[in-house]
C-alpha cells in the first residue's frame, strides 16, 4: 500500500510539472544572449607565448640572454579603451620593488611583439633608462610582474615619467587591468 501511495505521489508531481499552471520556459536566442557575459563583465587577460603565468622566464628575455622583451597577447580589452599602460616590475628586489619597464599612451592592440622598440611613450625604469630591462636578480628566484592597464584617453605625461607618476595618472582613467607573472633565477 505504501509503495502504491509513493508511485501515486510521484506521478502527480510529474503531471504537475507539465501542467498549464507552470510558467512557460523562455524561448529563443534571447535566453542565450542573456546568459552570455557582456563585454563589461569579461576580464581582460595578458598572456605570453614565451612563458605561462607563474612559470620560469626563458633566459633569452633576461640580462643573461638577449635581454629582449617577450611577446604579450591581450584579450578582452574594453571597447572604450583609448590607450594602454605597461609596467613590468620585480617585487622581490632586495631594496624594494625594481621597475624594469614602464610605457604608457600605447595605442590599443591585442599583440605586443617580442623585442619591441618604443611603445607609445617610454617611462623611466629603476636603472634610470627608458625601455625594457630584463630580469637580472642578484640572488634567488624573483617574480616579474607584467601589468597591462586599459585606460580612457591618454595620460599626456612627459617621456621618462616614473612608474609612480604613471600610476597616479591612471587612477581616474583606468578601465581594466591584467597581470602576467614570470619567475627567474640566475
């Protein structure tokens, strides 16, 4: 008797799911579009063909090799971005964070080629120079953080601006940012 009652309840529940009182399921492509992330919800990403996030940076891109910048690929850059900022630094340097590369007012792109010359406007790195300076840790394994920031407009700073000056100018115009971290040991 109990099993017959259980079957009856189950059949009643199944019938209720298909009854006219159930709200109709949304139909058509609008359901797919509503569930897809909008461009504003998509996270900007920076990657490299030279190394994966968190992996070792090949010698070619360091002071022990050719000291050339690695290729970077950007995805999901906001449509309203008007320029990019690129900063590469070493937060593990003994005297505090060491700035290896500062560039700003870079035209929006999805690819920054390997061994690229000036990008937009070059800022000053911790060596007091402009342009890329590859990993060159004095000891141990250091992390090297490549940060790309999409901004509305341009920063309009003078060539040779420091990372601090660039980041101060970015505060009010940042749209999105992404980082890629590599490691290197000599």
